[in-house]
C-alpha cells in the first residue's frame, strides 16, 4: 500500500540517505510535524500563513488539492502538481486568525498519481497514510494593539480605565469610547459625564459637540466667552445685542455678517450696513474705508464733489476735500481740468485757487474780471486809463479807484484831480464830495471851527455852573 506523508526538509534529506525507509513509506502527511503558523505570537485578526509539507515517496509524479479547515469549516485551499518521486513541497494559505481556540486541520483531496507505465491513476483516501492532520492554537485578542494580549492586559482598550474599573462603571472594557460620542471613557469620567450616554444632559447634543455637556439649557458658545448662547445677549460678541442684530437682519452668530473684515458693531458705529460689504457702493469695501479714514456710509466722504471711487482712481485723498491745499476742492479741480494733486497746475508760482488762469503759465490775474488776463489786458482795472498811463500818473493799474475816494481814476483825470490822492485840494473834503475839489474851501473850515467853539462853550458852562451850585450848597 502506497502512502503520502509530511516532513521537514532535514527529514526528507534522511529519506535520500536511507532509501530503504522511503521504500517502506507510502503517500501521506507526516503527523509528527502536523500544522504550524508563521507567527506563533499572532493575535486575533492578524493575518498569518498556515504551513504544512506534502511528500511523494511512491509515485513517479503526484498531484493533489490541499484543503485547510478551522473548527471544521473550510478556510482555504491550494494546489500541488507534478510532485515527483521522493520530492517534498511546502504548502500554505494566508488566514486572519479569530480569537479563541482554533483547531486547524489539513486534508488531501482529488489525489492523482502517474504510475511506472505513465498512466494516470486515482489514489483513494484508503491508500493514503495521514491524509488529515490538525493542530490546536489558542489565539488571544489585542484590542488596543499594544502587543499585550487581553488576557494579561489590565486595560484592554487603553482608555485609561482599568478593566476592573470599567466593569464597575458598566462600560465596555474593550471599547475606549463605550457610548460612541468620540470622547474616551476616562475623559468622560474625569469630566463628570456619563461614559455610557452620548448626551449626558439630554439636550439633544452629543457630549463631544456640547460645550456645556452637563447643562441641559446650554450647548453652544459662539464667541467663546464662557457664557452659553441661550443666556448670552450678544452671542457673537460683535458689540451688537442679538435683538439689535435681528432688527438689522445681521447674523447674531457671526461677528462679521457680510465678511468685509469689519465687525457688525463697528459697522453700525461708522454708519455702514453690516449686511453689505460696500454700503455706499463706491467700489471700496467698508473695512478699507474705515482703515483709510473715509466714510463707509457715504460715496463722497469728504464732500468735495468726487466719489471716493473716483478719488481712488485719481490718486487724491478721499478724506480731504482739497488734496493739494491750493484753495480749490478736488471736485472743482476735476471740473476745471487742473491737477488736484498739484497746488500750481501751470507752474507759474500762483496756487490754482488764486490763479484766475490756472492752466496758463503766463496769466494768473484778471483785476477787472473781463476774462482777459492782466498780462494781455492794456487796462487791467478797466477804469478807462491804460496801465501805462496809470503808471505815469502814479495810480494803481489794478484798482479802478486808486485812492478810494469814490471816483474812478479816469473820472478824476477828467476833473483834473489826482487819482492817487483822495483830497486833491487838502481841504479835508474827499474829492467825490467836494464840489470844488481843486479849491481849498475855507468857509467849510470856518463853519467847522464855529461848531467846535459852540460845543466847547457848552461844556465849559456846564462845568462852571456845577462848581457854582456846589459852592453855594457848602455855604448853607
């Protein structure tokens, strides 16, 4: 009877040395070697290789199916083909070991051999020695993966609580988070929470999301000030009460509702809308306007006639109505075509606000307001005398009434009076009022002295009469 058996390679080597023993053997597994694992320290769930060795000592060639079982349930198989005479082959499968007692067995199926004549012949299980072999393996679990089996580990789930403590608490010693709320059992115990309940205070919010897990009336704190939102009058701590935010339609749980970089409270303080990034629609967001000193609630912060957006494009200061301090607002300069960033656009040395012709480097004044610059105008003050004539007479070519006596310079020349002297005859009567401006009028002086004498006499009378009355009173 032919037999198939298992053996290690040293054993196989001995078969070659002692062929008389090989001849005595048939086909089968070597029961003394049995089944072994690639890792004898493996834990439950570890994937290992289950090994055995098939030896053909009888047939020129042998093929078979090797099936592996655990506790009677098939767990895998492998094929061996053309195993020639006196040759051994190691066979194996990969398998994830379950926890507990594992009874691993190996069996030969579908055995076919080629005899000496080259014919294929079937080999029955009755012709096989040691066709089935097995091995017992006790596999421990390692719940926390610390390479210490649960049977010897005092804290199977490594949650910081000993298994004995967990048993007393009623928690699962093999689950670090018994209630599945993402908080370890020990952390919950230390915080005074129930590690068996996801929602300790029963407010509908799991402990890991509840900022006040022991207060059924609070669960959120948007601003992180330690006061729950239900009791906090300003949930987002933006400076506006929740009621005020409801009126403004801003978000009481977002400090910056419109996301423009300016807190809602600051927006109200600066007159902007907390629900709009650019309240005045000038192309500049509210936060930027506050930083640069402009008014986020007004398109023209400095009221110079130019929108802040335009000023930004021009490079002028939207918070200063007269960027170049030349006496003209930026809006006026834009209309006139002058440069609002240069106080003297034409470079003639006269500020644009004073220069009557700010775009003409030759002209700057127009004394008579006739629209013609003084440089080109032959009669700057439009008094009827040419500038050259006035210079010759000593009058001011830029003043129509040089001496301010109420007469036009040309009229004075026509009357024969001096346009540079308001009292040509020095009789104290202005030329405009003097009927004879070229005649020294003594009659006027006589009348003046007469009036002066009368006034002085009146005051002397009052003084002496007072002295008389005083003296009379003393005598009595």
